[in-house]
C-alpha cells in the first residue's frame, strides 16, 4: 500500500510530501525523505519497548497504568516532562493530568528554544511562514544553526533552492551563514561570517547601534551584513541553539528579535527559530492555549503559574524538589545534567515511550506506546507555527500517548 | 512570633501568609491555622512550623531555604530570617523590613514597590528583577546584599536602590529603566544590556559592552548627596569619604536602545 503526503515526525521542518510504502503492516520503502527521516520510518520497529514494566518485571498495560497513577496521585510535587515528540492531543491530555495532580509540567523547549520564548515575551517577534520565505525571500541568514546536518531538507523545501512565486531558484537568493565555525551549511552560503564564540550579543548590539545611526564604525563583515539586510527586499533570519544556548541565552535572542524589528524600518524582515523536535512548537502552542504559558508551568496551587528557572524540569530536578516524575516521549537521562537525571533515578519515574531508552532503564514504570506519526495520528506544529496532521500508516496493538493519558486521568478522577 | 521550621525534604513550600500584614490582629491559634502549600498539598502553618509567641511584633524564622514568598506584598512590620530563605522573598513588598542572616534564593525583592531587604549572605538570580513578561522590576525600596548576587540583578528596574557588596553575575541592570545599582565587587559581563535609563555605580573595573560610550571623568553631584544619605542607613555599607568626593568615569548606553543609562566607574 502506498501512503502519499505523509508528514515526517522527526524535525521541525515537518516535511509533508513523504511517500511511504507498506507491505503486511511493515514499512518497506520511503521516498522524498532525508536520510534521518528514512531511517526513522524504516527502523521504527527496532529497539521497541516490548511490554509494560514495573520494577523491571513484565506486567499488563492496566497494571502499569494503575501503578503509575498511584505513584503520581500520592506524590507531593510530581513533575511531567517531555511532550515535544508526541502529538498535540496527547499534550493536551498531559496538561489536564498535570492540573488534576497539581503537578509541574515542562516541555523540552526549556533545554533548547526556551530562551527564544523568553526573548519573544520581552521583544515580540516579526514572524512569517516558511511558504512566504520560499516565495519571497531574497536574503536568507542562518545564524548559529546548521540545517545541512540537523534540518536536512530545509534548504531544498523552504529557503535556498525551491522555485517560489517571486524567487525562481538559488541564483535569486543570497544566503549568509553566521557561525563560530565553517559548518556544512556554510558551504552553500554566498557569504560566511565567522564570529568568536559567545560574542553574538555584542555583534548584534553593535549592528543595531549602527543601524540606528548611533555608531559610525563596525567591523567590515558586520557592516557588509547590515547593508545587505537594509537593502534586501524580503529578509529572513533562521537561528538555532548557537544563539539560544550560548552565553547570554535569551538576551541573544532578545537582541536578534530587536534587530529584526529595527530592520523593518528599512525593509521587510522576519525571523524564525529552527525548532528541533518535530512538535516542540506544538507543545508550546498547546500549553499556551490551555494554560496561558508556553512552558515551565506549575499547578500546585490549583491554577497555572509559569516561571522558567523555578518550574523548569532541570532546575526542579537539580534542586530535588519533585518526588515523582512522568516522562512522555523524551529521554532526559540521556541529555540532562548529571545532578538532574540522578534525582530522576532516585525518585519513582514513569516513562511513556515506544522505544527502550536510558530513561526507561532508570524508570520504575515503563509504558510502551504507539509512535506518533507512524502508529498513531494527531496534530503537530511546524517550526513556523503551521499545524499539520500526522498520519497513522502502520497498525499496532499499542495504545497512543493520548489513550494512556486518558486512562490515567480517569483513574485520578475516580 | 517565632516560627521554627519542621521541614525535612526539599519539596517547596508556598507561604505568602508569612507576612506582618497577614499575622496582624490574629491570635496564635488563628496564625497556626493559616493556609500554606507543601508542594501541591494544602496544609496549616502549624503542620510545617513550630510556632511560638515570643511577645515580639517581629516575625522570626529559622532557616527556610525551601519556603517561597516570605513577606510577599507586605506593607509594614518586620521579618527576620535566622538562616537562608527561599525564592521570591519580599516579592512585590510595599513597606517594612526583611533581614536575612544567611543567603536568599532567586527573585528576592522582585517587583518590590517599597520597604527594605537586608541580606547578610548571597542573593540568587533576578534580585529586584521583573517576572517574565512584566513591564518593570523593582520600583522603589532598598536592597542591600553583603555577599554576591546572581545574574540579571535589577532587570527592568524602574526606581529604587540595590547595593551588592560582593560580585555581580552577568547581565546586571539589563533593560534597566531607572533606579540605582551599586556594586563593590567585580561586576559580570554584559552589564546594563538594553539599558534605557538609570545608574550603575561600580568600584571595580568592568568589562563594558561596546554599546556604552565614554563621556567624562567627574564627580557627580547627585552621587555625593546619594551616598551621604545611603551611609545613614543601618546596614554598614562601605561608603568612604573617598567614594563621596572622588572622581568617576562616566559611560552612557546602551546606545542600541535609548542610551540614557549611565555607568559610573570609581577612579579615585
């Protein structure tokens, strides 16, 4: 069977032109996908969490959900974390569960593009869709990101190479890469601007002062870049963790957002974060429309409070403030700082994941779920905030994240 | 009133009721029955504290590093913490005095509108700062820290005074719109980022952003008056005659924003 226009559940590009062939409920071929996407589809059955586990012993799904609910209900300060690699309906149920439990809920943005959200709250954000970029942009700047290796089809589908309404191809677009080293992305750039690590804030501040006529001189490379930005017809900055996770964090993003705001005095300019997990934008959107806040939300007092730094997962774990954790579609044991994941190993941790991960190895309860976008359908948001529908292309007996969370909600309410 | 904590875990306690305004006019029995949150569980104050009436108007607490919102929004009276205090100490307070004999966590004095906070130890991040999305941070009042302070001290500060005798973390005075920040130790990087107005006074050489411009060496008249008044406070701030009469290098910035903020570096 051939499934057309399948949405790829890997990175924030959410490519929606994938063609997947299945035979006997197995994926046998994938077309139009990048290497990472192809591997995700073809190997989705590898390394699966075979059955529900409690204390390392196989149990039925109902027993695992019962035990998980008992742990979460009796906790004084439970933490729910993850969400960005599942679909929006599951995220909505997770928020509902957090509200019923009086839990802290956080999504993976708090360790990647959280500073982008904080910067946006300070400075606002001039946004546009990737479709507008494809059709109109004549200056494309990649700042502190490496799409050639992380968002592989970004160049081809949205920015550099596609045939748009007013820009017919690569020759009608200028591409600038700003980074601390000549990455694979720098090879396709018209201009590569090399910066010293940890100087983005200073560079952007200087560019803004020059743009406002408050400073006469600038290093040549930065002056040329500002002039290009001022004189283009439609410019776009794509930025990644080079800005958000280097020294200064949200101040770097704040400065970049203000630069784009200032540039709109001269021409049309936009900015878009290169979001990593395929539905991390959706996690922010869902949390914002349900609770009013995009991440790091606490329901302990019965109403939502948000304060990154106070309710962000890494900080809550490092300060040992939570006494139980529910991890949904994430692997914090593999990428959190040691003092954070060690606490995760010390408290009863529940993991909902399709695959075996480092976090399932330290978990008290592991619940196998369907892989969203392959074995379960749902909604996901692209990096520019466009919602797309994920498809179910393989049948499975595993329940979806949303189904497991609904059961937990019913049990907590009972 | 003396509150001795019975807390054994790191679970945070939310207790904005520990404030003179809330205790005022209540019997010990009523105070013991006040509502606090231990994590997500609603409790009475007496469940978490051994409460004794010592006949004093001052609220005295033992070391409470996990207790949040002590003195939140207080308008008068006095709180003494005989040890460390948790997050949001004196947040949005309008008057009165809080003395901490140890260190405090983040957001102490956040968005305060009056009163005084004295911290004998170190302070955390966002001291006197603004909550995310707020238009302004500290707006009147005085904070004195004998030790070091974390990052983003005085963020979006509008009015008021913060004195840090130790070192400052990065981005102190970021988005500052007014008020005065004084630091006797080494200041962190990106001091006064996005600063619009206000004054930062330093007694050690800083690394300044390239968006601050040198103006002059002089002795600011306002600072002489200001330091003399500050020396009258009971906090033993190390103000010398040299500081009052000496010369300061003045820089204005952040020129990528309004640029009417000033950084004064003591020259001697």
